[in-house]
C-alpha cells in the first residue's frame, strides 16, 4: 500500500490499527527483505564456479569477451548474450563505471547454471543495499 502512495496513518485506518503498528510491520518487512537478499547472495556464491574481478581502467566493451572466454575455458555454456551482459552491467555496476571504463573493481561470478552475477565492489554501492 505504501507503494501506492498511502501514508502509514492511512494504512492504519484501513487496517483498523495504530500508525505505530504499521511502522513496526513495515520495519520488520524491510528487515526480512534484507535477510532474503543476503540469503540469495550466499546461494549465488554457492552456485558460482568462477569469481573474477574486473580491474579499474578496463573498457566495458571488453567485459563480455572476458566473461565468454572464461566460461569457454571452464566448459560452461552461458545462457546469456551480449545485450544481457551490457544491461546487467548498467543495472548492477553502474557506480563502478564512468565513460565506459571501470573505475571500481567489478566482481563477476559465473554460475553453474550458465548465468552470471555482477557486483560492484564500490563501498558506496555495498551500503546501498536495502
């Protein structure tokens, strides 16, 4: 309901409870989301076969080649393509890239199922998780 623009007070009236109860429920919900995200991170690390660090000054156009070459070396058939990697870099590592160059290390994990996970190693981005 908060996503729809309702205030805690409005939600409390609808649910016939106090605003403080809604605040507690909301706080617990965000805590559960953080725990779930951490659980997913651990799960993806368990699925990873290879972890690579893309170093600063690397051109973003070189990153897909690096990923595909490593997957070939490992005998993993990736189920991703170039546009997917570019989109993932934009979504997950945008703060690590400036003018098509890596400015902070980017961690890339190749997963057993042929997918990849991308993480920006920038301290600010790590603190931004919900």
